[in-house]
């Protein structure tokens, strides 16, 4: 068994926060939480403006870095840390919430 980290965004970026809210309420296998290195699958929405506004942080994005990040991420990305659950269960849980 293994795990990994991935990120993805939605084509309809205006729906990011609504989808994140559904995830908080409706996910059953994957947990909506900010963390890394857990045995459970975790997902969290990182809004681009939140990342950009971390002034003073080495992770703050400004200027060209922010422009390049926004080209990929749009308004935000979901960060998924895959845990030890059965992959089919993780996929089914995410598919169910994302199709709503």
C-alpha cells in the first residue's frame, strides 16, 4: 500500500467554495481537514487569494509568481492527501460529492 499527495481544481472555479462545503458535510471516507501525514485520506480547499496574502511568509505569492500560480490554480485548488483506505472507496466518495 502507498499514499500520495495531489492537487486539482474545478473547471467551474466559481463553484469551489460550494463544493468544499459539500465535502465538509457529505464525504464519508475522505475527511475534510488541514493536515499531512495521516493514515486517513484528507482533502482541503486552498484558495489562491489566501495563499497570495501570506505576506511575510516564504510561501507568499506576489507579482509574476502569483500570476503563474493563478494560471494553474485559478481561484483555488483542492489538496488531497491519500491515506490507506481502499482506493475504490476514496474514488467513489469523491465522485459522489463532485457530481452533485
